[in-house]
C-alpha cells in the first residue's frame, strides 16, 4: 500500500493528483480470489472535506485520481484517507506546493 | 413540563439516529447500488424515479478506442451550478456502477481517473443537482482488449 500525492496551488485553487497502491481486486470464483477494493476515498483540507469518492472494482488497479478544490494556499496540508471493503485503511498528510 | 422534556429528549434521539445517515451513511444506504448487474437498476437504487436528460453542460471525456480495457482514462466535469453528486456507469461491465462522487462546498466538479472496461460499451456520466434532477452525458468507447479478467 502507499499514497503518492502531487498537489500544486495556483491562485486559490489546488490541483491534486493521487496515486494509491491498491489491487482493486475483483472476486473470482475460478481462482478463489475474494474482492478487495477501496470503497471510500476522502481528502480533507482545514477540517473540510474537499473530495468524496465511493469507488468500486470498476476503478483500475493502483487508482489514479485528479481533482481540484478552492480555498487553498501554498503550505496548507491535506489529509488523504481510504477504506477498503476488507476494513483496511490508510491515511497520510501532504503539503500543498 | 414533563411533556416538553419528553419532546426535547425525543428530538435529540431522532437527531442522533438521523445524523449518521446524513453525514457518513452513503455506503450504508447505497452499497447495494454497486452490486447490480444492470445500469438502470444501479441508477434506480441511487436516484429512484428522478427525471434525467442529456445535458450539454455535462462533459464526459473518454477515448474513442481503448486498447487496454484495464485502464481507460476518464475525465468528468460540468459547468452546472449546485451540483451535489456525480456518478459514472459502464453499461456492459459486470457491475456497471463505477464510482460515486459527492460534491462538497470547495470541490470543483472536474475529476479524472482510470476505469476498467470489459468490452465495448457506452459510458454514462450522471450529474445530480440540488433540485434533484439528473443531467447526463453518454459516450461509447470501443475496447480492443477487455480489462475485467483476473
């Protein structure tokens, strides 16, 4: 697992690119694999949620996400967190540049 | 007096029961939407009988042809105001609902990601506005090698 973030601010808008290491695995009866996929992905900035996504196995392995939000300044921090269907979670804090 | 207190307490209890579903309950309420095998059923779970219509203010950027169905780049955006939710469907995928996005106060409704497509299919973007109406954009993507195996 692992979260990589590139986040740049221009005027007061932050452009955030996320790359999350996760299998986003579908269940497969033939290979006995059980599903493992991120169900909830949240990004918070200064106490406000700025990105709320509920993904499924329809999102590719190692999800790439790009989004933008208003009210950002260089040096601010964002908190990225996800939870998958097996209950596993990960979170990290990142600087806006 | 006693009656008033009862009403007060009742009100707090009601708030306590309601608030989780208002703030953190999307998956509790709609996890089932991701399990439907047809796009109309999944849409029905999310939006009930809400009216939907194609809208030029809703933009869905996908390639015409995807060589690798395992990672098809998608950008979804809209110039509509008062957007509350966006959702993306691949009609012919085993589970057509790909993802749901909720739009917060500071969120700009312009997202990119990569999706899986098992075969050539229509991709449908649904944008829900505050008034409860649904605005859609649809595009077909031809898939050369499907990405729903494994």
